């Protein structure tokens, strides 16, 4: 964490705060995401589970859709992600799942500027990646439609 910039640390702290408010009674696996917009606004989200399991939603998509709905012309600069579990210590970096990568890619393509990802577990190493699309080679986009 000490190797991150002050801006990145601040963003990760917001992701941690969001993570700790997650609604994850079934998996016990709490995820928090914090997006930094180019106007300095930070938008957070966390996973929201459901008794009908597939009706739940990941933290990253809760955050990006919240941001997209409130700031339709936004540019997302960065997203910080963190996860913890009440059954074990999450000591590996937790990157976005495939569906979240696809969802985030739509925004990175539209804004024509990369979205930096910074992700961690609860403790341990933090991964920082300059562009979401680098995590999604051969991705599907609107050019196929
Ligand atoms: N989860 C996320 O919120 N983001 C991810 O990228 C991976 C998984 C959530 C979904 C579910 O509530 C819990 O973690 C366990 O899969």
C-alpha cells in the first residue's frame, strides 16, 4: 500500500469502506469497488447478494452502473477493488470477474481513455494495471453488431 500514490491510497480506502458495507450473507465474501471520475468524484459499490443466488450482483457492476446512471458523460480514470471474507483471510489480489470485465470494457471503449485498475484482497499484494482492456483480449464490442 505504501508504494501507491496518495490518490490511489485514498481510492482504495473508499473501496475498503464500501466492501465493509457489502450485503454478502450467502458467500460471506465481501467486495468493494471505488471509481475515480475525471472530475474528482468517487463512486463506490459493493456486492449485493440475493436468496435467489443469480439475482445478486458484483461490486464492480454496482459501482459502474451507479456511476453511469448518475454521471452519463463521465470519464472513469481508475477503479480500486478489494475483497474480504468472514471465513478466511483473503490474501490474494481479487481482480474483476469476467462479466465485470466485459461490463467495464464498454465504458473504457466509449470514453477512449484507459481505466486503471488497482486491486487487492484484504491483505497482501496489490496489483495495478493501466488498462481494463489488457485483461480482456479478443473482447466483444459494438463493432461486431
Ligand atoms: N464478486 C464481486 O463482487 N466481484 C467480483 O469480481 C467477483 C465476485 C462477488 C459476487 C458474490 O457476491 C461474491 O463475490 C462471491 O462470488
